[in-house]
């Protein structure tokens, strides 16, 4: 019972402080803005936005998106392994010698190495999500190396 009371007090404090902060930022209280937007019938508008038909269609779409992930699977990649005359093992996407054998690579959680680009990416708006992820991984790697050096 005490836990519920304490939780309720914390929630009310957060809502009160949040409303005041919104008032300081915008000059109006959020509750007043909601009433004005829905012409005083905000409860009916809320019921419409959470209608059972909308919830069911949204849930079905989400489940379909999660189960149909064939498009997200990467294309299979051929990797070859060979040993040169000095006994050094090499890997590549093209076999250099006749003795190269194809190797199966599990790329489920692998992060690809950066590919050499002919033009530098000047703005983050033109980067693909993969390029952004690679840049973030590289910056995290550099940051961790700097922290280890210190």
C-alpha cells in the first residue's frame, strides 16, 4: 500500500513539474491546448484514436512486418580461403589460386568493413543507414581506444 502511494505521489509530481515546464516553454498549459484542439470533446477524440478496429489493423500490420523479414536477410556471400607458397592463409571474394576452397561465413551478427568509396560522404543526409552505422561503430572504436590509452 505504501509503495502504491509513493508511486502515485511521484507520478503526480512528475506531471505537475512537466506541465509547468511546458508552460514555461510554450506559454500555455498542455491541458488547455488539448481541450482547444478537440473543441472540449477530447474524450470522444481519444476514444476514436484508440478504436478497436484501428488497434487490430495496427497490430496485424506490425505482426506482418515482424514475420516477413525476408527482405532484411543479407545476400549470400562467397568467401574463398587459400594458402600461398609462404604458408600464409588468405581470405577473399575471388580465388587467387587453383587450390582455393569456398568457405561458409555466418554473417548473422557481423558488421561489414568499410568499403572504399570513390566520393567522400560530405553530409549525413546523403548517407544510407548502413553507412551511418559503420561511422558510429568506427567512432565508438576510436573512442574506446582513446580511453584505453589514457
